C-alpha cells in the first residue's frame, strides 16, 4: 500500500519507519519512561540470533516440480502422523509424478491429483493406504507444541503456532488442529470423512477458508513457491476445475527433500515460532509504529502472522 | 475441497447435501420439533426473490479494461464521497488510460497507477484534487447503513455490511469504515495520510490485510474479474513491484459504466446485504449441514461472507 512506486521513495519510507520511533517523544510528561524504540519486523529479523531459526527438516519437506519451478512444502507429522507418512509413501512410490493440477478456484484453492475420471483406471496407490481415520484434530501431546497468540479468533477458542504451523486448540486445550491459512496444504476428500488419503491435495490461495478447519486434514504448508500456484489460471468449470486436459498444469515430480541430492536441495531456514524473535516480529506487526501507520491494529489475526523464511546460510 | 474431481461425483455431492437435511432426524426425542430442512446457499440463492437483489449503480461502477478482459468495480460513495468523486473525475478525464499495473505482491495486493518515476513528468491529475483529507473512517449517517453480523472480529468492535460492502464500526457506533477483504479497492498513499487521491489504486488479492483498515481509504470492491488481477505474475522487486516496464500489464481504459453504451455494459445484480436472503445465505455458510461438513464452524468471519453477484435478468 506504499504509494511511492519509485525505489528512491520506497527506501525513504523504510528509513522513515526507523526514524519515527527515535523521534517519538512523550512530551507531555518528561519524567515518563520513553517507550522502547520501535523496530520494524525487517529490523528485528535482520538482528535475530541464528538460534531462533531452524532448517527445514529434509525428511518432512516435499519438492513439487512444475514446469514453472519448484514448490517447497513442509509436512507437519506432529499433527498428522498418519497422513504425513502416507503422503511420503505416495511420493516415494512416484504416485504424483506425471499427474496434474486439476483445479484453481479464485480466492479458494488449487488442487492436484489423478485426472482419471474412471475410478477403475485410477492410478494405483501402491502400498499407501486408501482409507484411514482422518486427523482433523489430534490430542495435544509433546509433538504438538503451542505458542499461543494473545489475540482473539473468530473460529477457535485458542490460536497460535506449533513447530512453524498456524494451529488452534479447543477451549480446554485437549485437542489441536492446523488452521486453513494462506498456503496451507490439505487433503482433499469426498463426503466420506475417512476417504482422504493424501492422493489429492490442495493449497489455500485466497482468504483463509477457516470453516474447513476440523473438516479436512491439513498436512503442512507451502514454504516457498506459492506464486507458482496462486497465479495459475482459474478453472472455468464448477469449483474451478479445468474443463480441458490441456489447461491443467502437469506435475513433473514430487520428491521428499531428503531423497534429493544435496546440491539440488532448496535449503531454507524458517523462524522458530517459539522464539523471542517470532514474538517480537508478531508484536511489531500487531502494533506498527512505522511512520506510515496512523491507526495500529492492536491485534493480529492468526492467518496474518508472518512465518519468515530465508535461504540457509551454510 | 470436494475430493471428487469428476462431474458425476460432484453432482452427487451436491445432491447429498440436500438429502442430508431431509434425512436428519432427532431420534432421541420424537416429540421434539424437527429443525428446518437445511438449504445450501446455492438453493437459497436459486429461490431468492428478485427484490433481494439490486443492479450495480452505473454511476458508481467502473470498468477497467485490461488486455485479458474487463474488471468491474463498484465504488462506495456513501463511505468515501470525496474519493469516489475524485476517482470518477480522474476516470472521466482519462487519467488512467494508458497507465499500467505496476505491482503484484503475492498474498497482498495488485496496484496500478502512473509508472513515471520522475514526479515532474508525472501525468497530470487534470481537475482532480491532489491532496485532501483521507476518509479512513466516516461518521455514521444515513449513507452508511449497517447490517451487523452477530460474529466477533479480531480487528473491529463491530462488523457487518452496508450497501453491499464489508464494513466495521467502532464500539459506540459513531464511526464506520470499509474493511480490507479480498477484492477491496483502496487508495495508495505515501507516508502523508493526506497524500492519497485515487490516482494510485490497489486491490486485495490475498488474505485480508485488516491491519490496513483505517490507515488507507477503501473506495469500493471488485465485483467481477478478480481473476484477471489475482493471477497476474508477481513482481520480483521490493513489495512486488515489477522491475521491468515490459512486465507491467497495460490499462487500456477505465470508464464509468454510466458513460458506456448500454450494449457494452456488464449488467450485474448483487444481493442486497440488508435482505433476508443475504442473512440466510450467511447463516447457511456459518452452520453448514451439507453432508460434507462434519464440524460446522458456528461462526463466520466478515471477509468469508459471500457477496453474491449474477447477470441481470433484463
């Protein structure tokens, strides 16, 4: 929303953001303690200690290769152990290779899987399971840590982050689930709640469809390459399905990062969501004093929280 | 999220949605009154009376013609009289014709305006004003009706709809403002809050950046053609600005619909947001009993509320 389109003015605006905080002066009461100088989230990240970051876990990272490039996804086995394992089986048995993106519905989802309409001719799931209990929510455990946001939420009693994923908990904190934020990866299913196995997956490309929470199993999120999905032409059929095969984007291959030669890996670090830096970045976005903002929000919605990613330094 | 990719199965799923409600039976207490049969939002819209719809007002509708087609936007003069008038002046004096989309930032905004970097060479605003008071919020009046949602909101004390636009009110109901939902059209500005005049406009193409509410003047929303904006290649410069002129999408022309020959108009009806049908559709989405949903949300976030649009029947 920065008006200045020009790099020079843009730089100025960013500089002003820093200057603003320094210049802020509680003139009415000289004895009052000055508020801490405001640091933008960019400043905070730039100064963050290495310990507040973690590399993506290659064992739970997927690379989807499209003709336009690579989409990097991280799975969340702590929240969905059965589905994460099943999807990795599908990936390793080359289930997705040669399949396609079948659907792109504006402000909703992109979805991929087997385009074959005749179920008898559908691609074999190999040793992966076809049906098992959904993991719409799971019992809270040591595998589902939770850094709670102090903010309210329209859809859940508690919201926050665990292991780098936006998550929610019920009122008594016994069940937890991942939330449908932008970039969330979910398991498509039919009316049968046990019918989702990971052979059809979707990614949220619009405003968070939070009504899907606890109705679908979310298995992780896109960490890099969202723009390769979000800019796909929308399908013109019902629900954004492509009407012609040639409109579909082919999936060249999906691989588990750990199976990819190191030289071909996309090595990324993500900010730990239980770190002081994450808390500081989120607060800097909740209450912006950046020289541009005239009315700081004072709150942040879970799907507006930034999940910073950067190339690994090694 | 419907798993079935096949039209046949898809139809089945929709049929099941209706059957489900009829089959629902409060068996535990035969004397209990049965809940009303569930109707999906699609059923509700199909049965809605004509009086619950209104045509877009041609005097406050803009057509932006891109090489890929037409984007239809409706202005909200009740909330932003000064900016709506200024933008129509800019449009009628051909300010935007030949300019370009300058920025596409993933999960954020698309923005257009004058690409000229040298302000001395910038396109003249003609008789439009260059600076005036922002309309970040306005006093509640007869021009800002409000059908309040019963739901909570993370960012505002009250949320609802007025004249077809998502809106919020402060705690005592004296000030109101339009909210940054998907498709909202806003006025770009620099650090000076009075610097926005409508010569640079943006559209939300991702998860609602509600922290911008009351920091920018929202002038309306895109009613048709969002996919022409949301699928634009993302810019690779800071904030998603395009780095090379040839990456920009040219704007052929922007016109006020009233100035366009009737035969060339895009005649659309929008559901009145103060109508019973709108309330019913919203409730059907808040509490889905459609045969697919296993955990109805029980609430709806203002930016997840659907604003139905259909071709006019005349």
